[in-house]
């Protein structure tokens, strides 16, 4: 069903200070900045009276999309005691060419830490051995990751030294059961497993800031590429909290993965026939002509399903195919 994972987006409280963070602390570039309101927006989000400012940002070949609900007010903040094993957890993994320099840049701007410091994963975690990573938060509390790949790990393009911040390798989501999530993402959506790992030990604990962290990690890619999706299945500790059943897209813990399909109506019909939780009131044609709807996976993470208009290419004209990556 899914051809490409196009981008990842999330809801923010106030775009101006958040944009300052993403374009001045981090080097994202603004691609598009617009406001939208209409009955189709209400039907897409399930939020009555929705008026949204939406900004698309780029880093390398990847994109993210930030949404501020100008109306209605009252979208809830991310719980201050959120941890990486709570099932609303999601992050972006931003690839850097030099971890020490990138971390120093964040320290200069007093960025909020999640990890104690950058962690180097040990040799006994074979799939991820030598990878360095660091978790931090943006001004609204959304989780982000810096990741550095040693030679032979990750996509070959992550070995570039042309820039400090290279692009986005994957988005990671906390899940309750790997097999349940695979039924949705692999068996229904058609993504393929490109990597698996079991991560534990003091480095992993101090990366996630979860004592006793022991994770089963599964990386997936869509047939035509885009960024990867990574499952974080905590085998221990127990007790990761589920997402609130009344979550709506204007709550700040709402993320959505934009996925392209050949036929939005056929996809919608299939989701409804198989009992998938659908947020939108049918397939919605938005003011820009995009046909889309929102659904939730087994743990409540949201996906925006969009009828494709063509597969993006890199500057050389090559289709952006998926590449294997290691899990952190």
C-alpha cells in the first residue's frame, strides 16, 4: 500500500520560537509557510474550527512539517514526566558528521538534555556497535536524536563531511508489541524490515534515560524509500504508559508520518474494512488539491495517508530509495 514515507510532522504551541530553534540552533531551511482553514481541514483532523499555520522544513533530502493550531486554543502540552518507553514517544534521528562538534553546538544554546551525554554503543550490540547518539528536546518537549555512524554503518551518504548536520535517518516510535506493529506496518502497509537489534546496557540506559532499558528494535523502510521507521519495543522496564484515548491532532504530543499511496480512497476503504482507527471523516481533498486522511497504528501513533503525485528525486535525478540502517 505505502510507496514512500515522505516526511514526519508534529504539533507545536507557537511556531515563531520553535522555528528559531529549528533554523538557528539546528540548520533546517524553511520550504513552505502557510495558513489553512476550511471544512476539509476540520474533517481531516477531527478538530472543529481548525485554523492551522503549517511550515515545511528541509534538512538534506528529508523534510519535517510543523503545525500550530491558531484555533481552537487548548491543545495539551507533552507531559513533563514523559519517558522514552511511554507509548506516545516518538523522535527524529538527525545524522551528524561529527558528534562532538554537534553536541557542543547544542550546549552553546542550552538545549534541554534527555541523555546524560553522547553515548557510544558497545561492541556486544553487534548491529549498532560504535554508533554514537544523544537525545534532546525542542522548546515544546519533542524528542530529537543526534546520531553518528562509523564507517560501514548506516547509509554510505552519512559518511559525508560536507556539512555538520546531514539529514534525517529515521523516526522512532515506542510500541507495546513488535508482532502487533508488524501486522500493521509490514503486512498491511507493505514496509520491509531492514534491520533488527536488541539493545541493553549502561550506554543504552543513559541514552534513553530509562533505568534498566532493554529494547527490541526493528527498522523498516517503504519500497520507494524516504526516511525509515523504527520500533522501540521495551522488553524492560515494564510500565510504559499508553497514549491518551482522547488524543487529538492539536495536542502537542501528536506526531504524524506522511505516507504516499497510489489510491487514497482504496487505502481508506481497506483501513475501514480491517478495523484500523481512522481519525478523518473520509478521504479529504484539501485546499491545495492533496487527497489525504489520518489513521492510527495499534499504539495510537498517527499516519497521514496521501495520494501520491510522483516520487521525489535527489539532485542527481535518482529516486530516493530506502537503505539499510542500524538501530539506536
